[in-house]
């Protein structure tokens, strides 16, 4: 079964078609990267899948569960890192995680163990008593990433997981994402970072102006690129040019 299926997802804001009839499916156990320039529709696509934005038309299924018709069940299957981290500003890093874990019904001992472990892995242990409001952008991003993977949901949706994070932490986050997928879980991430795509993703969707310009395996895109620079090919795909191998 596909872990995620986007079925003709469309979102209009007034006259603007932010996401235009997007369809793709993501195999269980793989990492799918949604790549595209600012304003392409990446965040809007993810928000429709994780259920905070209702599609104008179309829908998505998460492990077979329709996100429009069965949002509560669908949400329970997903861990989410939103674009604006969505932490409670007055709660500490640790409290944010504990609170979320309780909402998700985690057992107390498992929750505390997991929070301590993630704070350590992400080099945040000395910040655990600092309120989210007083954390740096990158530190907040790391806490929000920890929250997304806290109860190890089968599907992760990550909106620019390494944005604003230092080199060491970005490496740790990439490693954690990779390990996540090797256990049969599925990751969908958005990025403008070609390095993330190159290092992490099995499948790539390139999107611009709400339209899907390329969909396929990373190896196939690499073949298409051949001797050419990834950046050049990316720019042409974004403009809607057909790129010959
Ligand atoms: N709530 C909203 N109301 C009106 N327009 C919106 C809203 N959210 C997004 N848009 C518009 O939809 C388009 C797609 O935005 P989106 O945030 O999905 O892009 P993105 O690919 O995530 O960009 P970025 O790389 O900058 O994060 C943009 O033109 C944006 O201005
Ligand atoms: Mg975005």
C-alpha cells in the first residue's frame, strides 16, 4: 500500500491557484522530497495532507485513510514539523515535548525516556528548561523536529526540516530521518536544499507555481541530469521546460 497518496490536490486562495491538481504517491519505507522555489506550493500541499487546510478539490490518503473524511484517524498516523514550528511560546523545550507526548497518549516512563534521548541527540539538553520564546530559531526547529518523531508515527511530514539549523545538527537530523525510513516508516519533506535531496530522498517531486514539473526516482533524475549541473536542470524544470537526457 502507498503510505501517502495525493489525489488531484488543489488549493485556491481567491484567484491564486497555490496548488494545481497535484497527484503523487509515496511508497511505504521511502523518503519523498518535495522540491521547489519560494511560493511554489510546498507548504500548502503538506498542510492539506496533514489536515490543517481543506483542499478546494481533491484529497489525500495516509495509509489508506482519507484526510478530508477521516481527519482524526489520519492525524494519529502522522508526525508533523510545520513551517512555523507551532511550539507553545511560554512552555519550555521539555514541557512542549512532554505536553505533546501526553496528548498523543504516550506512557509516562516511555515519554520521559524518549524526551531525554531526543534532547540529548539534538544537543538541546542544556536548553530543556528554556521557554520556546527564548530559544533561537534553529533550537526551536530542533524541538519541533523532536516533537514530530516523538511517538514514532508511521508517517512523517517535515516542512524544511534543516532550515536554519547548524551543520552538526542538520547532519544529525538527516541521520535521524534516514534511520526513520529504514524501519519501514515513510517520510515526506519539503526543501529548497538540493543537498538534502541528494543525500536523503529516494523519490523527488519538483513543483513550481503549484504544478508538478517532475516526479520520479532520484536515480532517474540523476540520469536525466547526466553531466549537467543539477542546478541548471532544476531551474529549467521549474520553468516548465522539458529536459532531455
Ligand atoms: N493562507 C494563505 N492565503 C493566501 N495565500 C496563501 C496562503 N498560504 C499560501 N498562500 C500563497 O500560496 C502560494 C504557495 O505558498 P506556499 O507557502 O505553499 O509556498 P512554499 O512552496 O511553501 O514556499 P516557501 O519555499 O517560501 O516556503 C504563495 O503564492 C502564497 O503566497
Ligand atoms: Mg513553505
